[in-house]
């Protein structure tokens, strides 16, 4: 698989990832390490919360989204480097047994004026469950190098 | 430690967390699981990349930020439930040996019109390293319940 330079990106390009299944043990293990709250740790305790059952930490969903992105055909030269997000949302919970996949769409390509040879590629990254319902969406600014950049 | 209801939050409230140290093994283990790219996995390979040395995945920083938040005095009734972020950035990399802490500042309290008894608390959450340099910042919309909400 070839890498893509800044010059190769164009608005409208779309990428779909493979699928990744998440189970209850993974949800609890991630939560125990990073987000130890009842609705991420225990089925019974979770029933009485806002989530009405075990739900993955949003940061677990975010980390799995990154894993799916790294395994996808989105391959900027120099690697996937996120400068940040303009918006970032979790419209619905991720549940045990869900199968996640992502869609990445290029919105805009912005060559840097101050640093020739690099730029920002704005992408919408949406994570879906097996019912094609969005569980996470965000607009990300990726730092991408051009063919003449030293790092690329 | 008491929990806080929607009525207890007010703009200007600030919380500072404990500190948490991150080491190279943790950086590599997280990356192997969720963000397997050279600059997060291997010191030597990382030298030749944009990061010029091993750096934590931004999602690792985000997950540790959540851990620090859960351990902090920010304790909404019903738990820490993030609806999303209006902005989310990683202004500089997290390096092995960094000690992270967070500051959480309440910006705005927005009671829901359609769902009495709950609302959104807008907070700025900034993660700093041991040199008080920001490594992550975001404006988060937290779902918070009032004293009369069924879930609270």
C-alpha cells in the first residue's frame, strides 16, 4: 500500500475501514485502567445509570477508532498525526458485542503558508456500529507532509 | 466527597487533579493496542519522525486525562458523562517520564428546556505536563442531572 502525500489528498475522497468487535471484558478492562465508573465496569450497577446497561468508555471508542484508522487505507506520508478536532461527539453508547467500523471523508486540503511542504487535511471521521448507527463523529485536522517535506 | 448536582455548578469553578506519571513502557503498550505507529512504539524509529523521539498517542493522553478527571473533585451526580467536545487539541507531545495533571474550569451551565432536571455543563479541560505546558485542551459538554432528575 502506497503512502499519500499532501498533494494526493482531495475533498470527497472516502475510506471505509475493516470491522472490529468489542466485548464486555474489553469494555471493563479499558474502564478499570482509564475510566473507572459503574456504567463502564459492571452490568448490574450499569442498569441503574443513565446508560441503562454496560457501555464502553467514550475514550475506548476513540482508541478503537484510531486502531481502525491505522489499519485503513488512509496512509499519510509520515504517519497519522492529529493536530486536533474541531468537533467531537458520542451520539450513542457502544455496547458489548458491537462491531465497529469507520468512515473517513476528506473535507478540505489546506497547504501551510508558513511551512511549505506541509499542510492540514480536514477529515470527518465517523464510527458506526453494526446497525450503521453513528457512535462517534468528529472533524479532525491531520498534519500531512508534501513530497518535498524533509519528514515525508 | 459529595456529588454535585446541576444546581451546584457555576461558571468560574476550577478543579485541579492529582499528578500521574507516564513511562515509555506504558506509551508502547497503549500504542501496540490502539495506535501502532513508529513514533509511539520505538525510540529509535521515532527519532526519524515528526516527533523526533518517542511520544504518547494522543488517545493515551486523552485516556489518562479521563483517569485524572475521575479521580478529581469534579463529581457530577450520575457520573462523568461527556456528550462531546466543541474543540479538542494536542498542542505538544507527551514524552516518557512526563507527569500529567489536569485543570477543569466551568464555563457555562445550561439547563435543558426539553428535559427538566438535567442540563449541560460546559467545561474547559486542560492537561499539563510537569513544566505546566499544555499537552491537551478541550471544551467539553458534560451531561449533568439536577436534584429532581430520576437518574441523579
